[in-house]
């Protein structure tokens, strides 16, 4: 399964970025291997539409799953439209720690957008 984790840095020892749309990097790879590539999020400096831009980057990589700290409603809807599963996690953990949790089935799939001011009913 191809997975994307929002990250503050380029390695598996980096912390999960608390934001999806404005994450510094996306680490993309197979959840069973530790061979991940880092993609710099070019949408970070955008005034508007960072979540949509990030969603397009991820969808173009043909990922099945996204793991992030928080996700806004536009990015959430764009990823769901692309049939990409979304999991939100405690972003005070490393990418490697969260990947292990995912592989053990310990993460719950997000049912809506998350974060302050982003809840959808």
C-alpha cells in the first residue's frame, strides 16, 4: 500500500507535521518498507488553496492513504474524492513511530476534517 505522511523534515525520524496543506514535506512510500522519498510541499507559500495543492501533489503520487496531524475541509474533500483514506494522529511523534502504529492497525480513519476551526458537521 502506498502511503503519504506529512512531515516536518525529509527523514523517517522527522516529526509528523501538524498541518497537511502547509506541511513542509510529504514522505511517500510503501507502508511495509522503510524506503520513503521526501517531496517538498511547493504549496506552503500559497496565500490560498494550499490544501487543494497538497491534495493534488499526493493524488498525483497515486497514494492510497494519508497520515497527518490535522486536515482542513477542502483537502479532506479532495482526498476523499480521489478515494484516498485519511488518518489523523498525534503530531508529537516521529514519522517512523506513526508508521509502526499504522502497520499495527492502531490508527483510526478520519471521518471529517479536523483541527481548530476546521470541524465539519
